[in-house]
C-alpha cells in the first residue's frame, strides 16, 4: 500500500493496482506496470521504503515505488541459499531472507542485503541463525523487531513465534522464542497494529478461518495470545495483507480446503480487541 493505492503481484507476475476510496472501498483494478520477467508462483514479496522486491526461486526482482506507481523491474540475479520456501521481510533499504528448505531439511539461516535502484542488491550478510530450521513462516517488523509466526519445523506445521531485535543498520540480533500461537499455521498472514501482533488465516492440513492476536509488551515480548471470535469469511492460506487507513486489507490467496483454487476476494479487517 502506497500513496492511496494498493498493489498486488499475482502468481503469473502481473502487477495490478487499485485506488482506495475514503470509505475503504476500492476503485476498479487495472494492470499498473505489465509483468515481472518471470512468473512468481509460490514466491514471496517484500516492501521496502521505496522499493518492492519479489523472489522467484533463487532470483530477486525489484522496482521502485513512488507517487506515480511502480517503476521498471530490475533483475538481481541468482542468490545462493535462496529457495522457494524462504521467508522475505523488508525494512527501509534492507531485504531479509529467513529460513527455507535445503537438501538436508528446513534451514535456520538468516541473511540480508541492502537494495537500491542505484546500486542494485549489495553483498549478502549472515546473521544469528534461528533456534530451529523453519520454512513458510509469516513475518512482520514492528517496534524495532522482526517477528516470525507459524510455518513448518521438522515435519510439522508449527505454532512457534520467534523474534529478534534490529539495530540501527538493520542487522538482526539473537532470536528468542515468544509465546506460542493457539494453533499451528503455515504461510499465515502476519500483521501488527498498535502494539498487537495479528496472525490471519494460513494452512494446517484442514480448513481454517481463524484469526489470533498477541499483545506486544515491554522489550517486544508477546504477552499471550487469544483467538479472535470473528473468523474470516472463508479459509485462506498464502494470502496477503496491506495496512491502510487503520484497517487491514486482505487480498486473495488460496482456498485452504482446495489448495488448487486461487481466491480473488478482497476483505477489510478491523484490528480491534474487546
């Protein structure tokens, strides 16, 4: 979400956008900047201060974002250790590559690189590893910390929540375990709003419409979780969300009951706890 518009990169690499009205409704969608050089499929997208970065397999693509929209796409080339199951997160001018799937199983690796339209993708830096190998986790950066929620660890869908501080240069520190979610999820939507972490949808081998919220206390500690009474209208996994106008805009994903079915529905979620 930028400058009153929401942008979506679909699995075929098509970039679409729609303006958000004052009442939260959307104007008609239209193709904003053609296509990525490759289909994104099950890849990941992260938004930096003035860039959008898409990961497809071992390659990264990035484009500038400003009041005019999305600029031309650039290819960063192949990055060692980047897999289709890696979690991406963005902060200012830095992109994070977290976990993934390697030949020996789930990866605990945490890496990052600076990205700019002038110099491209910089050197990849290694950071403190996760306490457990993980893939397909949801992520969000809030209050100077990276939070990871859900995903897969070992052969199990996970309810683990991890967090790490970020220093002034954007480098993450040592990871710690937070309070576990009330249910395990892979590829959930993770957002934060006014001191609360939100986990929305995801997959756990069965249909799910669940939403959970965890209060963030001092030093970024998750003080506990509660399941939100109001479920999603339909079970969603691999969806995405944008924070706009004090609400979450939930966009697309896959039907958790029928993984081959992609969703085109758009919903607003009011982040409120009673």
